[in-house]
């Protein structure tokens, strides 16, 4: 008599084993997904708005258009820049948070690079931000020209007299304490070579613009041979 084939039923232990394997597979899948998420986020850590922006929760007043700021590139006087920056913030200068938020727009080159390389969260107030800015560029303030420097600032061979006078005056305005107009004229005349000095000293009490005009006339006289060029004369004498 033929035997009938009966389906083999799974045992309770087999069912438990299958369920355990299934659960472990799901847990492994979840763990793999979490690890991939962590690895993927490493390259963008700190790139959300809260980490990058100064005062990220501050919005500018409706209708407010930020002014065109004078740009600081790392050269010049940091305190002067802070004063001109604050002066531009008409209507919002009392809001410390807006002052801090807009400051980056007034920087470029080395000044901007140094600014954005720092953690913005370390500045708890405008004063702390401004103090840090002053400290970074204090070197500019400590190395201002003095009277000895401007008295010995000579004209370059490639410069016209007007170009030289403009450069000299620009440097002289940086001297601390600030020079009076009469002092500036006197020091400029003292800085000249003999062919200029002998003639300019007669009008050193005039306006600086008058001194420049006479200097240009002397310059033309030297080129035409009407005024003795002492430097050329000294070079000739040395060659003899």
C-alpha cells in the first residue's frame, strides 16, 4: 500500500531562529544607514546658516536698504574705518545686532579673510567684535609716520613734483599728533633738495597748493636748464 507524503512542519525552535535572523538583519540595516549618515555629514559639518552667519536670527527692517560702505582691505587705520562704518548706519545704528550683521559688508581682501576665519559665536557684543578688529590691525596704527620720516621723504626719480607733493602730504596727514598746516608746509620745504629748498622757503607760509605750483615751475626750469640741477652737478663733479 503506497505511503502518502505529508508536509514537514517547522518546529518552534526553527521559527524562533528565523525570527532572530530577520530581526538581526533589520538591526544591521538600521545601523548601516546610521553610519552612512554620520560619514556623509562629516564633510558639511558647520555649514548650516546658524554656524556661518553673524546674528542669523536678525532680519533687517522692512524697506531698509544697506548703504554703500567704505571698504577696508586691511591697510589703513581700523578706528577710522569703525567710525566711518557706524556713521553710515543711519536709522539702524542703535541696533547692536544689525551693526554686527552688516559689518562684514565693509571688508575685503585680507580684512575679510581674517574676519570670516573666526568663529562668529565668540563675539557676544558689538564692542567685543570691534575690539577684536582693532587688535588685528593695531599694527597699522603703531607704525604711523613720524616727523623724522616725512622730513626725509624724498622725491622719486620717476615722479613729477606734483605727484611727489601729493604723496608726501598723504604721508604727513598720518603723523600723530596731527600737524598744523604751517608745520606741514615747513617740513615739506625742509625735505627738498637745494634747488627747490632755496626758492620754496620764501613761500612756506603760503597755501600748500601755492608751494606745489612754484615747485612745478622750478621743475620746468631744471628741465630747460634755467635752474641748476644740483644733483646732476654733483654727479658731474664726482666723475671729473
